[in-house]
């Protein structure tokens, strides 16, 4: 089936209106209860399934307090600022309950198997760069290299290991629902349940703001988070990474890590992984703003009926400047192996760019690795993701 054109950055599927209507009618008739964003209600619902002891696990008092405070600020910001529609309220409630439940389950797991979080890892490769600067493309190319490891999409959003491993099935259902609501989803970012993907779900699990500010207008939570030390988030991230590597038995292979939020938090993630190698992606500023704003608008308009495109573009511009400044300051103090990838150069000759990256990172690049990357490049060439730039050009060409 061909991809339907996206006529406007704030366009959304008719399914969104239908679902909002069903939800409102269900609440009005008492068939279901209106979801709550009260913190006590969220905790209470999560605790129906998992013992409260899971909150502690190996975590310090400070780490537990950090999570609870982040949750309180986010919940308040959602209620005061986000202007959620019925679907948005339902999704926000579900996401926050899931995050609390996952935190409890992880703590319980680590209490039972403390060796998981003490595992020695091969030095990771950390990809930093703005949203839409080529981080996904570089990540997917390196993840294809059989000497390296990467995180599956399903493991990012369902970090608690299970036997049998039902996470791919649950992720497939989630993506089916998401694609029904948003027919342009795969043009924004290429998804696959077991494909390598960014560790955004792990940061969301620790209540970092990046996943939430991209789908809801929560400026007070964003400001709170930007001013707060993210060390507790990356301690949790490190525990989850070690658990995932043990589960997949690839602790000996360098993990390729990628989330644009790393650009903002580079000192914190390097403190957790001081022997890491770093790849920096760069792209023209105007293209970054346009593409990033398109992504955020696509997510926000599903969950709110009051989305302001001018505000999104201003916020994206501010965020890019903030991340650039923090990244440059962190890189000035970093003396480990690192490489810079230019977005346009990657488009012109990706093999030459990749070979240069491997040299700068002091890593071997074999023929088998290159062949695997060529297969990934061929797959990407037929991805719906290629439609995103075309859609943005059509937005520019239409009268306002």
C-alpha cells in the first residue's frame, strides 16, 4: 500500500477523532472511568501487579527520590499545560503506569539477580547529535556490523527480560496500534519490532524528559529537567544496559548506543561509561529545525487539539541551541576516540564516511562488516522514511 500524503505538519488520521469520541462517550456513560494523572493513583495502579519492594532494589535513596520528584513534576505539567484530548489523556496515563510498573519489576529482578548490574561491558560506542541529524542512519549502519551489538526496539520499550520472550509480540501490537492512529509514523522514523533502535525507552523508563517533551507540551517539566543533574537517570540506564547485554549474551561486543538526548547529557553518560568511543553527527541548522519540528508536530497533534506550530518551531530552535552548547562543552573535555559525521557527506558516499569513522575510532572494518552495512543500506533505500523530506518540501511550497 502506498503511503498517503501528509498534507500539513499538524495533520492527523480520522481514527484519532473516532477514538477520542469513543473514549468521551464511554466516560460519560460510566462504561469506563476517566484516566487520572494523580501521582497516587498512578502508583496505586502499578502496585496492583508488582510488590512495592521493587522500588528499592539496588537503588539509593537519592535515586528513588529523583524518580518520584520527576514523576510529580511531569504529572503536574501534563495537567496544567499539555491540553490533552481524550486519547492523549489515556495515553499519558498508560505510559506513566507502565513506567512505574517497569521500575518496580526491574528493581525486583535486580534484587533477585544482583550480578546482572555488576556485569563488565565492552566499551560502548555513543552516537551524539541533534534529532534528524543522521543519528539513526549512522546507528543502523554500525549496528549491522557483526562485531558490534545494538538494542532491539522491543527491548528498549520493554526492558524487563521475560521467558518466553513475548516482548516482540507486544511491540508488534503497539506498532500496529500506532500505525493505525498515525499513517505517517514510519516516514518519521523507520520502526521494526526486533530491529536495532535507540534506547529512548530506557531514558523514558527513568523519566528523562526527552520522550515526553516530543509528544506533549510540558514546558515546566522540560525546564525542571534541563536544570537538574541527570546522573540518576544514567545510573538506571547503565543498570538496564548491563541487564540487556547479559540477557542477549553480548557483553563482550561493543554496544552502539544512540539517543539524541545524549547530546544534552554527554557528561552524564560519559561518567557512566568513561571508556566509551563517541561519534558526533552534524547537519545544516535550517534542515534540523524543519525536520525536528515536523516530527514533534506529528506526535503532539495526535494527543492534543490545541497544538501551536509556531511554539513548536521556537521550542525546537531553543532546544537545538541548548544541546549544541552542552555538547561542545562536553567534547572540549573529552580526550577519548571520537569521530564527526557530516549529514551531507554521508548522503554522498556513506562507505567513505564509515571507513573514516572506523579509523578515527581505532576499530577494524572488515569486508564482512561492509557487506552487512550494504545490506542495511539497501533496506533503508526502500524505507517509508525517505518520504519525510518530500513531505516537508510540500509543506514549504503550500501557502500559509
